[in-house]
């Protein structure tokens, strides 16, 4: 008999689902009876109930929405997408007096929730947010991580690694459906990601100011938006022609930006794992990344990328100069990156099998 599982998440979902996302949920529905509570909009999928997106509207009503779902039918498990959603799931379970197991996921470091996004005012609630996250991780019946780094965060609280560790599913068709383009002659590097403090946008900007002094023809392409956008705007103003900025691009155009670059720069900390790593590897592009967080799970220094210490602007500058100076190095690392991608590629069926195994283990009492 299929277990009944309630998935709860804050990340936006639009209904009807995009085809790639529908494949994910269809695969999950093959092995379990699925219900989803998610921030988002739209209608037309009876599996989903959408909630308001804003944090002020989402979190206060979430325990009651979860409790309502748990009262409406006998769920075997609740999968919470992060510790803050997990705290709401534990509260909702208590309200409903449900026996459902609560599984809390860590896709990144929950301490960044108040410290590395948005305005500095968020830092004022950091002690309370940290306490909520720790209690949710400790109180969960089981946990799921996406990298050895996020599993270590679980272990720091529970005294044991995460119950299971597997990737989040991403549709990488736009990046993997054709062979990589050759590494370009042009001295070009690309950054793809949210312009937030944990991505070390400030360090990247400082390093690039040094790079252009020795490489006047080099170009940095930045794809993304966020609270540190002003840092990028100053860079654009100070280094005309040496920096490009695309706040948002569809996947096919992100793939084109990767094709036009020698390497992907990802100097972030702490990165849970980083989907963009796999996107770059699918396009045969090496990564200049930080040797912390989940990045070393994917990137091997000197094999398919270059790893540097976190928050080390001098090391980042030197690594960027290396990839700009040595095209043959990029060719070698890029070829290995494409091979690495093949080992990390995941199908919706792979994800469904991993979830079913985790849920079966949680129902059997494994923590």
C-alpha cells in the first residue's frame, strides 16, 4: 500500500505545473499518495493547495493549514522543505494530534535565512530563528540533506548525520540536451545566482576589479538579482564594457552564457550544493568555487574545477586569472566536468525512489 505523504514548502509554485515539474510529481505519485501545501498561485491540480507567498502571511497560518490537512485524512508522513517549515509541521501535527512522521530537509544552512538575505534588519531575529531551526531539526522523526555539508549541520544538532542524503530534482534539459560548445578564445567568466551576501557578490566584485587591471579585455557576465544588486551596479558604472548584468534569463539563455564563458565563478558560502554547478558541468565548463559548503561534493580541485578558501579575495583573483590565461587548462577541466555531470544526473524516477526509501525508513522508526 502506498504511504500517504504531505509535502510542505515555501518556494513558489505556479499551477498548472510546468512540464518538467509535473514529471517530478507524477513520478512521486507512482510510489506514494501525494498531497502538497506550497506557496504559490494558480489552480488545476487537485494534489496541490497553494498558500500566500509573503512570509508574513505564509508562516503564521502554516501550522493551522498543516493541521487541517492532517485532520482531513490519515497521512503517514509530512516532508518539510526546511527547518522553519519543519517547525510549523511539528506544531501542526500537535494541533491535529496526528501520528504522522515529520521529515525535515536541509537544502542549505538555516542560519543564512536571517543573516544573508534581504536587509540588515533581518539579523535582529537571528537568535530566535536559530532556536526555531535547531528545535525543528532535533524534533524531526527523520531528516534529509542534499550534501555532506548539510548533513553535517544535521549531525551538529542531532549527533548523527541526516537519515538520507540525495539531490533535489532539477530539469537540466536546456543544459544537457546537446554537446558542449568548445571553450571560447574570449576571456570571459560567468556568475549565475542570487545577488545575496552568502553568494559573496562583494568578494567577486573586489576580485574582478583586480583582474581587469591585468586583463583589460576580460568580461564578467553576471546573471541574477537580489539585495546586493547595488554592488553589481557600481561595478557596471566603474568598469564599462568589462561587466555585463542580466537580472533574469530563461534556462536556454543561461546555457548560452555558460557556453560563451571559460568558467563559472561560484565564490559563495555556505552553498548547500548548488544546482548551477551541475548546469555548468553539463555545458562542459569548469567551476572556480569555494572549498566549503556543498561545493566540494561536486567539484574536485584540479580535476573539474579550482577550489579556493572561502572569503579569500586574493585566491579568487588568482584563480580567475588562471582560467583567463590558460585556455588549455579550461579545456581539460571542462572535459572532466562533463564526465562528472554524468555521475550526478538524476531522473524524476531516481528522486521518487530516494524519497520512498527515506519515508519507509522513517515509518520503520529510523532517525
